[in-house]
C-alpha cells in the first residue's frame, strides 16, 4: 500500500474547518475510482503560510520537503483575473525555491461557501431544519451555485430564515461557520463533481497523482 500525504494552504480559519476533511474524503474517492492500487490517503494537513504571500508559501514548502506529496493551494476565484495571477505567482515562487511537489489549485467560484450550496441535504442535516425549506432557498442544480454573486450571504439567509424558526439556537452561537466541520463530513462529493470549479480540482488532482505514479501503486 502506498501513502498519500497532501498539505493545504487556505485563506482563513473557516476554510480550515471545511476544506481539509472535504478534500481528504474527495481524494480517497478519487483514488478508489481511478487508481487500482491500494492508496492510504492521509488526513490533509494545513500548511502554516499566508496564502497571499507566495514567497512564504515556498519557504514553508521547502521546510516540509519530503513530508508531503501534493500541495493544495486554495484561493477564492473572484475576481477571476486576480485569482489566476496569484496562482501563477505561487507556482513561480515554488519553482524558484526548488519545490518539486505538484501544486493543485483549489479555486471555488466565488468562494468556498458556494460548494456548501451544492448539497442541500447535508446543509439541512447539520442545521436540523426541513430539507424542503432548504431546497426552496438554494439553487436547483449543483452547477448553478457558481452563478450566485454572494454565496456567503445566501448561507446567512438560510440561517436567518430557517434555523431560528424551526429550532433553538446552539448555546455556543449559530454563526454559519460553526457548522463547517460537520458539513465537511457530510457533503456529497458526487454532487460537488457537478460544480465546474470542483470538477477542475478533481481533474487536476487526478493528473497530479498520475504524474506521481499512483497509477501503478
């Protein structure tokens, strides 16, 4: 059995609650589907580096050299040109530093919350509210979540209009971000694969593992 260790650079604390677990689950499914050999997909570790400072990311990657296989770099995809420019800067900084591990972009459109909108069942489950009510507020198809101008505000709307109406608030508060770790365990990856930005990540991750030789165990 071959082990796979990915590390993640992400934008903020709420992304750290959601993305490591979600991407580990997705990578596990990717390996089961596309790579015939047994792959032990380890928990995704957060790499301590400012996602806006390519030189700091490169330094962190060099410090962790030989301790990971793939570097996942998260940057929200709006505005598109700014996100693309930052991704190019990170790639260049890693190349200049001599980091040889593959870089796989994680670029939700517009922001990470859009991926949560793709699975109303998971959202209803963690909020303990009726699924029919959640579906009324969210896009009908997963691919439509990228058409939302403000996914974070739509999630807040779900909180305001449903949570306080259908159940008592949590004693530790009811901000949306408090549910991210639970959502990471429940979001249906097959639904996410219908979201174009997530499909791009899936393809890029598969290509990276192919280059690393995981096809052959």
